[in-house]
C-alpha cells in the first residue's frame, strides 16, 4: 500500500512538472510571436524627415520629438539634412530618395514661406503622403503645418502693449530671408500697436555686424526702448554685442523662434521676450497630420501652430 502511494506521488510530480514545462514552453512561443508581431508593426511604416542646411538646427529639435511620436504609430523614421552650407541638397533630393525607397510618408521642414512642392508619387505611381512643416503657406499643394505671420504679430503686440515703458519699438529685419513673411508681421504689428512709435531697419549680410552695433548704440542714445529682431542670427548677435558694448540692460531685446544660444541669452535675461514654438506639440501634431494623409482620412490642408511667449525675467 505504501509502495503504491509512493508510485502515485512520483507519477503526480512527473505529470505536474511536464504540465509546468508545457505551459512555460507555450508562453515563450507566444512571447516570441508577440515580439515578431511587434517588430513587424514597428517596420509597418517608414518615414523621412528632410530639411535644408539653413533650417537644420530647428529641424533637429523637431525630429527628436517626431521620431518618438512616430514610434507610437508603429513607424520608424530617418532624418536627412544637408551637411554644410556648401551642400545644396534640399527637398528635390529627399523627394527623389522617397520616391525610389517607397516610404510611407515624407515631412519636409522648411524655413521658406514660399516653398510650395508638388504632390509626390513613388515609382509605382502611388501617391506618397507628404507634409511641409515650418511656416504657414496658404497656397501649399500638400498638407502644411506651421507658424503664421498673424499669430506672431498678435503675440508680439500683446507683449509690447503690456509694457508701458516700451514707447519706441525698433524692428530689425533681414532682407535675405522671407521678406514677404516679415513684411506681413510688421504690417499687422503696426496696426495693433498704433499708439507706439515704430522704427524700421534692415540690411544685407555685408557689414551687418557693424550695422547692428551702430543700431544698438543709436537706440540707446535715442532712448529707444526695445529692439525687435526678426532673425535668430541677428537676435543672438545683438544680445552678445550688447554685452560687449556694456549696454546690456539699457535696451531690451525681443525676437522670434531661437536656438540653444538664444535660450542661454534668455536665461541670463539678456533677451526680454522670445516668441517660441513648442517643438514637442509641433512634432506630435505633425505626426498626427501625416498619418491622416497616410490613412486617407480627415485631411487637413493647413494647420497653424500656436506661439508661446518666454520672458527673460521668468515672469
């Protein structure tokens, strides 16, 4: 009887071990299948974000967030950008790459408001969902997401009118880049701050450094209260020059967009106000918009971005 009991116990333990092993083995097979399925999904869509050298730094900020958001859509993305100012590859080159690579979608980050590409088709004549990101273009032939001149003027006016000491506003614009876009900002801004005195200055690249120096000195002498730069490059140069000339604090600086250097000047309160894009929100909305194109649902031709105001004093 004892012998029979021991035999039954052994058989039970062997059976239990076999069942446990079988359950473990089946679960591993399922895990492997899920992993394979996940890897397949990750590669379900292949996306490209391309840009020119001029917009490379801002495009890189955009891409950091875009690539993470794309992963949520089971997509992998690649960043294509010109390597230097001498490298003139731009939309046409990335479009050709997209056409022959049969990618799921292309985002082109542009700093040119007049950029208006034609719809793209791959080698099989299938339309490639495309999106232009950067500045709003009402005439865009593909989906577009970007900042509008009216939004910048609205936020700029709000900042200026909140400061009663800023009675004279000197606007410095760059003629080399988006003159029409800057013109729209200035025209709309002047209407919104009609009670303030507005001075306009512009110059070409030649002798620009000397021009900004003279402008800063003249602004201090004339008791101009704020210098509003419409170019990131000019804003950074003016901030550094104000330090070099020992006039930081005697004139306030304001600008739009900005890079890492701009943010450093802002943190040191060398820039009074900066109109900035939330790049995470920008990238997330761009990804959503692109996948509306990919899925061919609820297409949105033009999506204007909101601009936030950052202040040097942290208020």
